[in-house]
C-alpha cells in the first residue's frame, strides 16, 4: 500500500527537517530533484540545482553561528492530473542552541513524484519576522 501524497510529503518534509538539524547532506540529497530551485527568504537569492543547494547547505552547516531551519507544512495540495503537489507552510530559523527564533516566514514548495518517491522541485521563502 502506498501513502497518500499528503502523508508521503509530510514524511519527506520531516526527514528534510531532521537532515537540516543533523547537518546531514547525504540525507538531503535524495529529497531534492536534480534541477531543484530555491529562492531564499530575505535576499531572494536563487539557488539552482541539487549540487548548488548542497553546497549552500554545506556552507550553512559550517557557519560559526549556525541557524537550524525548520519547515512546518500547513497544507499539501496534490494535483489530480499530474504527479505533482504544492506545499504551503511556515518556516523558522532557530539559533544553534535552539534558544531563539531568529527569522521566520512563509514558504511554498512544489513536489514531484519520481518513481516511488516525492522530491522537491522548487521552494520559495518569504521572511516576515
């Protein structure tokens, strides 16, 4: 039996959050499409491709005052005609010690089912606080 798109994507998002918390690049890679695009929340930097995103996370993980990012999905809408889905939610950048939320906002992510797995094709973040 296969999980519904909602459950499958929520499980993949939870795995992504764990990988970010653990600074685990190997766990992040299979969650991203090869041509994934991320638009960051504050400066709207465009990070195109899995390799570029993994390099960005590697730099983030080695930062002296590292933030841990968490995405909290509010809704996942699966397309009835294509193997794609849209995720909406809130994100937070939490201090390395977990003591304070340093930045937060909203995000949207486009997922695509490739074989048996859902992968992120695109994400856009907006910093609101």
